[in-house]
C-alpha cells in the first residue's frame, strides 16, 4: 500500500473533504482582511512590557487555570459575579471545547449563514452534523420561521450566534436571540468577538437563562497575537466543558502579557475608539460611492457589495495596488459580489477608499 493510499484509508473522509483554514500571505501589503487592530503599542509601553516579561520563567508549566488573568478578565469584561469563566487559546479553542463536550451520535451544531466558518469546521472535526440556517437576504437579520423549523427538526446540542455577526457586521434583535434561547434544547453561545465595537452585549443577561453562555476574545481589541478567548456562564456548564480543556492551554507569555495589557487598557480603549470613529468615516465614504453598497456595521469591518460580477476584479485591483481585503464572493449565495474591509489606520483606509474611487465599477 502506498503512503497516499494509507492516508486515504485512515484519514476520515469528511476531513479529507475539508480545506485547511487558509491565511493568505500579507507581507508588504496593507492588511485589511482579518479584523485585527492595526495599531501597535507606543515605544515606552513596549519597553515596560519587555521589562515585565524579563521576570517570567519558562522552565515551569504555566498556572493551569490562569487564575490571576481569569480574575482580571472577568472584571474587564463585566462578567456577573456569580458566573464562572473559562479561558481558551483563542475563542477558536473554546468553540472546539464546547463541541468536544457535547459531540456524539446524532449530535449537531446549528448556526446562521453567512457566519463564522469555524463553527461548521469544528463540527466536522468533532464528527458532528452542522446546520447553517440562512439569514434574511435584505438585511442579514435572523430568519425566525426558518430558525424555529430548524431547531425543532434538528434539536441541536449547540447553537452559535455571533453578535455582531461575522462577516455581515450587524447585530441580531435581542428578542429574537431570547426566543432562540427559549426554544433551544441545549446550549446557546452568544459569540461577542466584536463586543469592543458595539455598546450591545448579552453579558448582563447571564444567569437569566440556564442555557446561555457568552464568548469573548481579546483578538479584535488589539491582542490577536496572544490567542486568548473567554467563555462566561453558569458553573455547572463550565465545570463540564473544562474537562476537555488542554492542560496549560494559556501559556506563560500570554498570561503575563494579557495581564499587563489589561493594566494598561487605556491604550487599547483609545485604539478601539479610533477604530469605531474611522468605521463611521469609512461607512459614509462607501455610501457615497457609485457601484458600492455598504452594509451598516457594529464591528471593526464593513461588508460591501460591488456591481454584479465585479468583486473579483475589484479584489485584484486592490491587491495589485498593495491592499489585501477579504473576498467573500463565492463563499455563500447571500454574499454574491461581496468583499469585507477591516477598518485600518486612517492612512490605510484612505488608500483603500482612493483605490475604490479609481476603480471602474462597471
Ligand atoms: N468568533 C467570531 C465571530 C470571529 O469572527 C472570530 C475571528 N475571526 C472568532 C470567534 C475567533 O477569534 P479568536 O481569535 O479568539 O480565536
């Protein structure tokens, strides 16, 4: 048997059918594709941080529960006192823990489409079925009749609702999320990855529903390189999910750096305010542009639609001129002709907008 045959016979067919999570090479490009905070730290803060790291020992394993960091995050993210928190190596790892903890014969994950790709990908990794319920085409709001039907039929173990949603940028109506919580047979995770860019949150509702968990990440607020996510919710759920957590999943450098960053949160807060302000500017400029439809966003990116059939050409035009954005065209029927622009630094946004102005939108 050749190695290829051996690979084919042992790797599960559904894994062979997947494409690995693709991250394009962005070197030398203005990077507006991945919802990162574009700002680095001021030099003095950087020096202080390196001094702080010089006291960190790497010969021992990290604090297995990252107690100090968890306590500080709980305060920073306003987790209600009686709720538990669990940390992950990015919220991606938390999605995986949740799926692992509920997976099994006939178990499924349900979310909305277009949505965050990792929900379905991780469902597949864990041998679970995935059901993606389409959003309403006009405004990407929840399609409640379709959701009621799908939840009733599939009885999902786990429902993910990202709010604001990626890649559409909108919030879902509170009362509709509440209805999902009330009809769900299992867990509902409100994924608040983009919480820094909106005043809206379900965090304060924790405890009012015994199946609600709220997930956060530090990635979008300026610490994507650390890989740190947080799940908040009732102790009874989190105690079980904690059993499938990798030992020492939050490394010492992440623990120390995240604590340092939280102590200096004013720097990140200021950057977040700038991103929110520049999102508004970018949105207004896009709205005034011929051949582009921009969708209102509560996140640090804006979804935009080109004239029919022009998304690929626009993507290439931007790329050839040094600007990398996310091409969504072709990924879902509701995202025909769509691109997603992460809000960058003012000069990067200006470069993007000038290139958009200079493009023959057709
Ligand atoms: N949830 C949503 C809705 C996201 O868009 C992302 C990142 N693209 C994540 C979770 C993952 O975040 P993290 O970097 O914490 O793994």
